[in-house]
C-alpha cells in the first residue's frame, strides 16, 4: 500500500487547524498539527513532512522567522505554503525569497487550498530524483548499473529505449520506471499510434506510455510514434519503448526509421543476458522456486523435491538463451515434477537450455564483424566457452576435451575471458 503524504499544519487558531485538517484528510492526506512555532520546530527536528501549511502571525514566533530558521539550519527541505489573514505583498515576497512556494489568504477557500497543496507537492516530487529498483531482475553489479543509467535518464526526462535479448526483463524494467497512482498505458502493438495518437497521449497524461517490441512496428506505426515524441513533455508523459530485435540492423535494412532510432537512441539502455551475470542466478532460482512451490527457501521440504546444491550449480552454469523467462519456465517445470527431481531430469532440461551443438549465439550479428580482429576473436572465444560450459554442465574435463585444451590452459583461458565457472567434485583443479 502506498503511504499517504503527511502535511503539517501550523496555526495558533484551533478552528482553522481543525477545518484544514478535515479537508485534507478527506482528500487522503495524513495530517499533523502544531499550535505554534515552538511545536512546529520540535516536530521538524523529529521528522520531515511532505508539506507545511504555515501561518504568518503567531504569538511566540512569526511564520516568516520560523521559515528563515529552517532555511538557515538546512531544514527547509520540504515545500512550505504561507497563510495569513492580514498579510501584505511585501511579507509574501519576503517569504518567497526565503523559500516559501505559495501564499494563501485567510479565510482559505477549499479549491484554493487543494490547488496550492497539489501544486506544491507536484513541484517537490519533480525535483526529487526518482529511484529505480530492478530487484525483479537481480541485485548484482550489472543490474545496479542499469538502475543508475535509468535514474539518470529519468532525471533529464528523456524517452527510454530498453534493448536486450528476449526474456531479459524489458517490461519489468519499464514498470520500475512508472510512478504509482499515475496512468500506465501499455501498447502490445502500434495500431493505436496510427488510429489516434493524440488520444493516446491524453490517456497517458502525467503518466507513462509503454511501447512493446517497436522493432515489429510498421512504417505507419513508426511514423505515429515519431509524431508523439515532441509532444510528450507538454503532456507530462514518460515514454518507455523496448525491442528484443537489433534495431540498428533493421534500420540498415530499411525496415526501421533511422531518424526515429536516432531520437530514441539517446535514452537507450541494454539489459545484459543472464549468462553475463551468473551471480544473480542462484537468488533468481530461489525466487522462482518459491513462487512455484509457495515455500520460503530452497532447502525447505515441499511436496516437490527440493533443489540440491549440485542442481543449483548446474542451473547457474547453463547458457539460458531465453534468459529470465527460460529460467523461470525450467524452475517451474522442476517444482511441478511430483515424482522427484532426478539428475537425469535436470540434465535433460539443461540440454534443452544449452541449445543444439554448433548453434550460433545471438551475439554474433552484423555488428560482430565490425570489431577489430583482436576484439572479435576475444568475443568469439567468450561465446564459444560459455556455450560449451552450458552444454557440458561445467564438467571441466569434458569442456577441456571438447576444446582440445589441457585443463591448466582451459582454466587460464576462462580467467582471461573473465568467465565464471564452477569446479565439479569429480573434476578438481590441477
């Protein structure tokens, strides 16, 4: 449940405090009351409200003086709206210079009160950097770097383009950018961008528009998306689009508008494949297993046999061409295997996950051949050994045999390529 924003009302007249409190609570806000500057000062020392409604004329200390105290102490970190029954323009200007965001004359009308509160909270929210959590994808260094990139793009209000192989978590990343209680409009295809793009913009006003698989868009749908780009900011709409297709290749083939790609590329973020962040896999296995069995830990005995460390290690070392979706499907399959999980069962599923022998990994695209020879060779070797490790379930003897290397040379090569690997109990290091 979303926590309601708390508003502090500071006024020496009990009737005004109670009236404003009732109005704001009816609107869903939490309210705290302070009868004078002393009480307000003590409250601010304990916590920070989302907003302060501050009376100017009070018997102990006037509101402008209290405002100045908070500013000098570095405590004016929340919006403050001043209130007065007999204030002057000079007083309002002085309070604004100190840091007040608005001024209300008493008696305060309902609509004026709610308008000032809404504007102040919205302005404060816009100034705060939005935090992004991709915990659904993992918690390793690669995921934290993606979180940082997304937060930077949100801070400068750029449309976000999420790229990556199928199953890497495009929609989960997009939803992490969405502010709760604001509109979320998701398009499975671009048909509405052709029919009435302005209506779509209005539906998503002050919220987010999510466009899935723009690489599949027709020329007319691409044109509709390009039409919306310069209109997003005025409508307060955040755009997140995604593609598991190589948009650069599509643009080179004339299938995707190069100008649209250039505009979206400013906010491009690449989700790494699961095999590039193997440290996240054990925790993801745990989560998917618990979701499928209703248990809280892998080691808890359930109606289905629990996963043992050897099985977890084998799963963590697999190639996972379908990434998160593939991993979740396999774990669900294992959890539903009421007859018990045998090594043969895991091996069969991993064999399917590793892909057929000789399969070309998705990284080998047209861009691969644009690399200098040294970088291309290193990239190929990384793909080659990752596939081989997945296919042989990290059995280093078999990997060495297939690669035609001594195990000492194999370990050295894997370390040079920064490829993580597990050493099987029947396969000790030299």
